[in-house]
């Protein structure tokens, strides 16, 4: 409540200070909405700003307008709008068949959410997803793609927004943000604050989120300097959440609100980020930019982990979960920096652009942990078992647990890379070729490993006509093996895992941009994957050996559409087909996340859509979204049932005022968003919820 009072005071001061600039605000009805409302014509993720029809890269952008229309609060609200992407766990997704957890902010590494917290969208202007291997541009990463979150920056033009929200699950909150020129020549500022609290669907679980964000933009004699600082505070009682147990048919064994955590359990994340970025245009031919980012975060987790299911009455049905108590502290800090030069020039009559860049990243993580296992019998010094059907919490106080001393592990990672990309345009033909060199070093305890890698990318675009292009690209990626796996006792060191992709597609902006579409087919091969050596301890040195022998092949097709059905009716839709299989292994041991010859949480078919119809004379718009994810397998080879859920928004605008009613899971579908392992179950999708957000702009 104190956060609400603080933000309310700020809103009052903001509103009174803005009255002099409060001119009449009228709703503007936009025509060509598919082009102007939901699509961004350039993306930072490609590093070389290029209109979509001229690019051989597949990048999907979720901009501020779509985020606002959907009432999206965090990244999970957006996956339906990105073909080939579905939920895996926490901040991780399945992208083109591969588990993907790589997140960038403004083109730099340094994720303040630390993997177990989902990125929030309050201070995010847009979300970009670069599909396929991005090794040539970004260095180490999974071959399915990467997310780039573009944060909000100050603007010279004054604008302000205040909002309050109330909803089901005891939800309430407020936010405020203001930007504009400051009384110093060439300086603009931005301030933002967001607070929201609610019960989350699982028993004992709540969410309390505070984000404070500020920035300065300074016009320099050469270029523009942006300074930003952000503080994140996420308090999640009754977390870290695992799933709800299911049978092998994917049916929940108990209520989807069941929680393995005690009321006193929690996940707490406190993180701070400071960032400076500079960009300059030198004449008509040279563009320069550079940025540096520092992130520090402390994540504390005290929670009960499901540790095994038991049938206590012998009726053949699991009715009890054993539990383990885990006390974990992750203290992390990192630096990230990058610089780019783009030079446009004429080379023997060929219109050319050259991208040259370098980046560097270093991360230090101190991980302290301890825990104690429970048994099936009630113990005064350990976690008690928990019934799936009639859970009783607090039987043994956590303060009575017999916990050992903390164990400490230290990990340090260093990454550095440089790259060149050349683009040539000859008539309707646009070709690109690029290369990147990376060096990397990982230290984990006494284990240390360093190596380097060279990755390539090439692409070709042909403009069939001004509103249609066809493209093809070839790209590589790599991922260093874990430092703890590199010990010579296990057969190391091992070369990085490698990825290679071939992709071809078509892009269009027909009917003056009112009908935009893209289609792509791709083939990705991932090789050099570590597996356990079926021979065990080959050298008799007390350590089981590993083999860098494994191959995964992902094949698929994706289709995206944004269309003005009428002047007031817009539709966005996406469909993806994917077939990811193991095409080589050692014949004896499983590859991580594999289920037979397939992969966990990798659906063959996904469909998503969002459609909005507006009534301009009434200031009213209604929107409906749908998300279909095909059947999958969990990591324990349990069925994860397909699901189809619908969400809706009602938006009323009158002058500077806006009211948004958001309804999630319109039909209250009971479903699993993804699977995990059998002892922890499947992650349940949220039941129906509703909230009202009232906002005013100046």
C-alpha cells in the first residue's frame, strides 16, 4: 500500500504540473492500421537497420501499440504473436524446436531477471525476436533465435501518462511516466514508476512488483547520448513455482491451484541496471553507435521442491508429494559493452553498406545453497509430505529444519567478439555476407576452459516488385560447453556445440501495406552435443566420461499475416509447423531435454491471432486473441495435452482518458502451458481473470 500512496502522490503532482500543457486530445482513427499500428518498419536486433522487404533475416517485432491493446504485463503475454515460439518454463521458450533462454536489452547482454523471473513490459517500448542462429551478430546462443527488449527513452516532446488498475485475484496497482524537454538546452528526461500487487492462481502464491525507471537524453555536438537507470523489485511469496502432478495422459491429478510451497516460501529479486548509449550520424554515409551496460542483482529463493510422488493408501493413485527444502542465494553482476559502425558507400557502381562492430561481456555469479530432504513420515526437523488432495501447510515450522551450512560456488564468464557484414544492392538484388570471431572463457570452481569460434552468415533478397520480395539465408551459431564439463577427467576439453541453418521465404506488403504477409521454411542442424559416454569411467579416474557426439535436426515452416479487413478492422495471425528430431546420438544415453527421438515441449503446430474492431464514433474498440499449441511431451515423456485459449480486450477512449478491460482465458480452460518432469508435474495455465485499467494522457 505504501507504494500505491507514493505513486498516487507523484500522479497528483504530475497532473497539476501538466495542466498548462493539457491541450485538447482527440482520438485519431488510423487507416492502414496493419501497417501503422502493429508493425515496426525497422528493428535493432538486425544491427543493420533495413526495411523488412529488403532483409534476408526473419525478425518479428511486437511494438508498443500491440502491447497496449493486449494489456500485456509480461513477456508471456506476447508469445502468441510470434510464430514458432511457445512457453517452456519461467522466462524460457521453445523456439523453432529448441529451448531458448537468451535475452538481450537494447542489443546488449545483461538480463536483470536472472532466469527465474519473467521480464516485465512497463519500461519496454517493443520486443524483437530474431529468428534462427544469430551467432554472426551476437556470439554464443541457441539456434532457435533470441529476444531483444528495446527500452523506453526520453523524448523532447512533452507527454505523460498515469494509470490505475484493479482486478480479480485482489489485483491493484498504479503507474506513472512522464517525458519531455528539461530547462537545460538539449536535454530531455523521462521518469517512470510501476507498482502492481495481486494473488496469483496457485495457493499461497502472490506477486508484488515495483519498477522505477529514469533516463536523460543529451544532444551533443556529435550525436545523442542516452543515460538510463532502472531498479527492479519482485517479491513473489509462495514461489519458486513448479508444476502440478499429472498422469501419463497429461491430466492433472489434483486442482490446478495446488502448490507445493509453504506460505512462508518466497522468491525475491532485487536488481539495478545503469546504461549509457551514444549514437551519431556523420554526414549521409556514416553512422556510429556505442553502449555500455552494468547489471547487478540479488535473487533469494526459499522454497519446497516436489521430490517424489507416493501412493500412500495402495489404491494405485498418487496422493502425496515428498518435498525437499531449498535455500538459495544468487548474487550476480555483469558488464556489457558494444560498438557499431555503418558506412554507406558506392563501390564501382554498386550501392554498398558495411557494418563493423565489437562487443564484450563479463559476468560473475556467487551461488550459495543448502537444503534438506523430507521423508514420508512427519519429522520435526525436515519438510513434511504434502497431500495432493487435502494439503495441510505448516505442520513443521521451517525454523525447525536441520539445515547444513551453505555451500558456495563461484562462476565467471567472459565473452568478446568482433564482426563484419557487407551488403551490396544491384538493381532488385540485395546480397549480404558476414563473419564474426569470438573468444570466450568460463571458470567454474576449479574448472576452467577457454576457446574461440568463427561464425558466418550469408543472405540474398530479390525484389520481385516493390511490394514483394523473396529471400534466402545461411547462418551459423555456436554455444560453449559448460565449464564443469570440460575437465580432462571426463574426456574434455570439448569444442562448442554448433548450429547451421538454411532458410528461404517470401515477404509482402500488398494493397498499399494493408495486407502484409511472410512465409518461411527452414532447416537447422545442431551438432557436437555432449552426452554421457555409455562406457562410464573410461580411464578409471573416478569421473564418468562424456562424448561430444550428437545431432539434432529441426525442420519447419512459418506464416505471418497482418491485414486491414476493413478500415476499422485489423487482424494479425501466425502459424508455425516444426519437426525437431534427434538424427545422431551415441545409441545408449539420452540427450538433455530429449524424449525418444523428439524434444520436450516442442509442438508440431502452433497458431496465434489477435483481431481488433473499432467503432470510431463511439470511441470504442473490441479485440479478441487466440492461442493454440499442439500436443507435446514433457521431459519425463508424459503427454502434454494441446490447448486453445482465448483472451479479449474492450477499449474505450474519450479525449485523454482510456479505459481497458482485459479478460484472460475467456472460457476458463483448464490446460497445461508446458511440461516438466513427473515429480514436479506440468505448469498449469492461469484460470480466467479480469482487470480494469483506467489511464489518462497529457
